């Protein structure tokens, strides 16, 4: 039997990428431990996504692209997959939380509240800091990791990172 697992780090090296890129974000409910082993790259999940945020990524594996919008956690991607790639019994689709980086306009004293306005969960708040500057903070317990703030940020300052297990209901 041939080992068909994919080493994405090796693939990047062979394509001339010198720096390690962050791991691609897979669709919600993905079984991350064996994703590349189980996924046949059929594209059913991308075709079924009503938000259009699931696209074919490196090697044809599905990735989330929040430039198109946010994830509504409808489950169409998981429901359309013919392989055991998704675990819909999981309590949460993923444990991602937004983080706001130093390129944020508000942190750099430019009035901007785009991420707060786009957040359907009101997880991003602006607190007045010394010097009269309102800086964004993310309430991890309210953040679903839907990506609405990523698409809205004009400075690409918002990223999603694995966060603590949250208690909100979807």
C-alpha cells in the first residue's frame, strides 16, 4: 500500500517557499488530525458553500478564504462531503478567535471601527486607552471565529488563531 499522506512543508520547500507559512484554515468541523489523509479533493465542500469562502488551496485541498466573507456555520460543506473528513458531532466547528495586530488603524491613531461593526457576535470592543485612543479588544468567549472581521479590516490587521474553548452557542 502506498503512503498517500501529504507533507505540506515539503511541498512548500520544493516550490521555493523559504519561510514557513501558517497552516491553511480548513473548513469548520474538519478532522484536522487526518485531514489530508481523508480528503479526496473532490471539491464538493467548496461547491456547496453558500458564502463562497471555501476554495481549493494548495494541492487541491479545501481552505477557507475570508476575503469573500464570513462563515455562517451552516454546515453545507460538511454535509456535502462523501468522505469522513468532517466531524459534525463536535461541540464546536472550530476553536478560533480573532487577534488584532499592530497594523490596526485604530492602534495607529486612525479612527476605524470596521471590525467591530462587522462582528455579528459583538466580540470586538473598543476601550478608551490613555492618551484618548480607543483600542480594539477581542472577547474570546464571544468570538466564534466566523471571519467577518477579517473581510472588513482595511489594514489586514485581524487574524484568526486557535483560541480557548468558548462557551457560546452557535
